C-alpha cells in the first residue's frame, strides 16, 4: 500500500486576523478568521474537522455495510477551558441518522471512527472528554 502523502496547508494573511487557507487538494480554499467575522476561527475549524471526519467515517461504514442510510446530521458542542489557551476540554457529538439503520450498526460505525479511523480525533489530545450519541429516524 502506498504511503499517505503529507497534508500541506498554506495560509496567506489577508488583513485583520483573516487568512486564506489552501490545502494540497483541489477546491480546498477557506477563510480562517481569528475574530470569526469572515469565516470560522481556527478552533471552529478544528471542531468542524473532527465532526466532519467522524461523519465521513460513519457514512462510509454504514454504506459499506449496505444499510439504507438516507441522511446524517452531526451536531458538535465543544466546551472550552476558561483560561488560556482556551482549549477543548469536552466534545459532545450527536448524530441524527435517517433510514432503517440498526442502532447496533450505528454504534459500531461510531466506535470504529472514534477508536481507529478518525485521523482528526487521533491528532488531538486524548485527555479531552469526548462523548458521542445518536438517534435514528426511520
């Protein structure tokens, strides 16, 4: 199996606390804004990344298992330290699954993402209290 290529990100300061961020994949440009005016802040971007990573893993696992997934929504709440560096202390991620997907299949998909596959989560400090829940809507 070929090695994963490195992830490359280039940021260009565009004024104030705003940066244009581009990665080494097509269509990857976003605005990162330390004041959250023109785009997500760096920490909001991290929250989006962990929710997006786990969501992609869960969709991949459920569709690979041929479960009739119609929709998936993820809602993440990140609780932060009150003192600098205001890092995440607790993440609460809730999935809403639509389709006749057995709860056991969803639990397994979440566990696989959390314990093995989500590269964003596994790149973060592992002392963060990370709670994941879900509900299904047939």
